[in-house]
């Protein structure tokens, strides 16, 4: 498995992969182009590729840097590749990139019912940080906030 930065040639495959997940953000081509081409220092778009699959795109991750934190905006793993550690590899790559920017934390929100994603986030060291009542629609559901601190404060 290879994790690499997304390029504009990945946009069609990224859009197709996102459409396979009801819980993923479904962005337009223009939004993907903007995140890849217009603001590479403030956005991170990663691709997980499998060398053993005809459909090489097995996962994607998109994050936004608003110093001193990063926000995970989208993470999707192709159905055939789930439960194989790809989500963890993508999250580890985000955390490494966040550390390179001397950021303090990575945060995200997820549907309360998305048990698989929540288990992955908790396994990767994210901690429950709050909730937004009735944030999601179709169906109406709470958003659960998670945060992972990247450095421990110095105690006095």
C-alpha cells in the first residue's frame, strides 16, 4: 500500500470513491481542484493506492490546516479494502503532516451512528471532545467531535 499526495489526475477517482460512501463529503470537481491546486500549504489531500488492484485507488483523506490545528474533512476507504488498516495509514500520514507544521491537534466530527469510523478514530488516539445536536440530516443525527492532541503541554 502506498500513501501519496493527490494530484489533479486523481480527481475523477476521488469523486467516484466518495460517491460509494453515504457518510463521505461529496464535493464537486471544482472543490477538489481547488484543494489540490490552489492551497497546497493549507490543505492536505492523500491517496491510498494498492499495487495489487486494477482499481488502484483504495482510499482518500482530505484535511484543512487552520493553525495551530488540522481538521479532518473527509476520509473514505473503498469497500473491498476496509478493515485492512488503510484508514489507519491515512490517519497516521495526516498526523505526521500535522506534526511537521508544529500543530497542536487534529480534530474531526463524525455521525454518531458511524461505529466503524469512531472505533478507528479512538484506536488512533482521538478522544471524544463534544457533540452537535441534530447536526446531520438524512437522517437527522448528532455529530460527535473528536480531537487528538499532538503535543503535551509542559506542566509547571
